[in-house]
């Protein structure tokens, strides 16, 4: 029902910046809608980690402690786009980054829609 496609990953040096994008679309003639969009990341051999979330309607955001002050999530409602601006990147930020959407538009819930991810590699 919902497709999410991430882009913008790449190989950068420590201290650099990257902006990831997530394009959302809905099938079956429906307009895309969600309560919140989230960003997650997963490094090889590690579990998936929460990065941050943005409430679609209000644009309020919540971030993991590991990225607070460095990462910023924003969205463009008209274009169904979610962004993850990453500044002051560190080697430990190296991971595959995924965007996700919650299944309900009116209330918070589970992240049931996931993109394929985009790789971010930070060299030291």
C-alpha cells in the first residue's frame, strides 16, 4: 500500500554532512498519510537502531541521544518527502539507513512500511 524509497547515501569523510531523502507514495488511488515517519539504521552484525522520528502533522521530532545536535529530520508534506540531515558525521554513523512509516494516520502505532535503505559510510 505504501512504498518508501531512500536516497542520498554515500561515502564521506568524518566531519562531513549528508542529507538523506525518503520519498513516500501510496497505492490504490489513496493519498499518502501517516502519523509519524521514522529513520533507523543498521550496521553489519548489529541490531537495527532508532535514529529519530517526525510527527507528520506537527513536524515535532524526537532523536536518539547518539545523534542529537547533529541530525535533523524534516518533511515536505506537499511532496511526501522526509529528510535526514546529517552533520558532523562520525565513523560510528556508518550503517544502512532506512525510513519507515507508521500504518495509522490518526494515532501513533507500529512502523509497518519500510524502504530498502541507503548506505552511509563514514571514513576516518
